[in-house]
């Protein structure tokens, strides 16, 4: 079955209208509470996990010292264009996920893919080793390939302006009618490239290795065959919200009851904010459900080699700076965030399946796709509402409630890198 790509640019108008009719802050009617419902087709949403140490930050608000809430990032981190540029300059030095190797066509030697890296166009090539090359000729600065070029095979890269020609490792092979130059002085500018989990990672002068940056995450999800999975469905969204609003939303489930009623039917513990869940073993579903699909079940087989918990529960990881992983027993939802502006983020949601399943004539990812698209657009609608509210001149700064402890780690991650 061909990969189905669904492009979304805005949340569902009717979803926004529904929130507005509820007054956005309205509590669920008693009849809508998960405990009063019989099992229905359900949606799901995964939350990241972390265990940050207690920390207190101050903002310009008068709050009593014994309050149980903690100050979130200051308003400028979400609405100030200068702060966004400062963050972007920092993010370029972090290993950043740019998508699936297989989807980018980087599956064998002699391949080239054009990718965006925080607003810069790169050529990622494979000559037996991956290279990330700046898409700018060293002669007069022409782009070597159009930014919308599809992945292709290539033996070399030739500039369309004056035919300067480069090998796939970026070295200068030929400069017509130019003698006496040292080719080493005119090689393409190169960034660092690496792979993990079947994903492409790029960084400019990275501070550490990719595996060091990933920390304990590969070990925690080692039984999921990430590198072997294939793209079954892609949804793309332009979300009118800062990338950190999306990351923080992903990393907590305090919002799940009011924003995701279908989710709370699939995972009843989420209706109370996700407290007291054994994250290490995974999130338990309602009785009779074992994966994130519209029904909670599927005909697809669980991944081989999962343990007894992973075969019936759900795990989630926020892989800083821009990869969100929601791991079901038989598929993985992988989100890559691409910050476009202080208040706009392009999000790609790839649903990944085992290749044994994707080659079947009966393969149909829509049971998972319909669920994730619904939950995604619920999230994007509320994230856009948060962004609009934070843009108010009267917004001084937000707060984390006790149920949002997992969101606190964005401060631990961000502040040292910005030297704040």
C-alpha cells in the first residue's frame, strides 16, 4: 500500500467552535466524564517522562511563598522574536532530528536529499557515509539544488551556475577554466550527521556525540525495533504556537481530561491528570484495549521482543530538542517539530509500522491514523489558544501545577544552553 500523506495546515474549524461554545474553560458535563461511559471507540495520546529535581524560578507576579505551583518559563520565551532567534542559534548546535532515513530516500549509497535545518538548506548525501552539506556553492553562492527537490540518486553535485562540481562528501572535484587553486580550500561547508533509531540527526559543531545527547532513552526503549520500522502514514500540520508550548503540552496529561475525552476513555488514569502511573512499565489502557487505535485493538501483531508490559501498554519519550515518540505495541507515532517563528511550528507526525505488516495487501493504517489525527488537532487547537493568551500584554508568566512535574524539565534543558 502506498504511503498516505495527509497535509493539515490548521485545526478543525468545528473543533475550535466546539471549544468556544464550551467557553474553553468549561468543565465536562457529568455525562461526559470517563467514569460514566461504557467502552467506546477511543483515542490516545502519549506523554513524555522525566524526573527533574525540585527547582523554583521567580517571575513578576505576586504569589505566596507556600504555593504548590512553580513558575514556568517567562513570557519572552514564547512571544519575543529576539528570544526565538537566540534559541534557534542555540538549537543549531544540538543534534536535531530531520526525519526518517527511509522516507528521505537515504537507504543506499549514491543518494542525495534536500532538507531544512532551522531555515538553512542542506544536502544530505550518502557515499557509504552520511554527509550534511550546506546547499551553497563555494564559488558565487548559488544554491546547488532547489529546496523542493525530491530525493534522488547522484554520483556528484554540479552547480547550475558555473558548473563547479563536488563529490558526495563535499570536496571540490572540478572548477572549469580555473587553475592553480587548492580544492581543499573550496570544499562545501559541512555539518555533523548521524543516525539513531532510523532517524537522521544533524548538528552544527555539536557539543557532544549524538548518543551522549540521547542519554538513557535508547536503553529505555531498546526492545522497540525503531530502526526497522517503515512509514505507513504521514500527517503534517502548521501549528500557530511556539515549539515549547507543543513540547510542554506533550510532556504532561493534566490537560487530558478536558481536551481529550476520547483519550481518557482509552486510558482512564489520564482523566485525573495522569498521577501515580508507573511510567517505567508503560501506561495501562482500559480493559480489553492494548494499543492506540480507534477501537483500542488491531489485527496487526505486536512488535517481536517486547516485554509483557510493552505488549499491552503505551510508552512515550520527549527526545530534546524536537522528537516526540509515542510507542504502541504495534506502531510508533513519531513527531518532529520544526520551529518556523516565535509563534509557528511545523509538525510532521509519522506513523511507523513493522515492515512485515506494511507489505501485506491488507495493510491499512487508518485505524491508528484516524485516532492520532483527532488527538493531534485537539492538541494543536489548545496550543494555539495558549499562544494567543501568552501574547496578551497582560500575561506575565505561567505556572506549573503539581500534576505537571514532567513539564519542568524544559527549564532544566533550556536554561543551561541559553546560559540563563
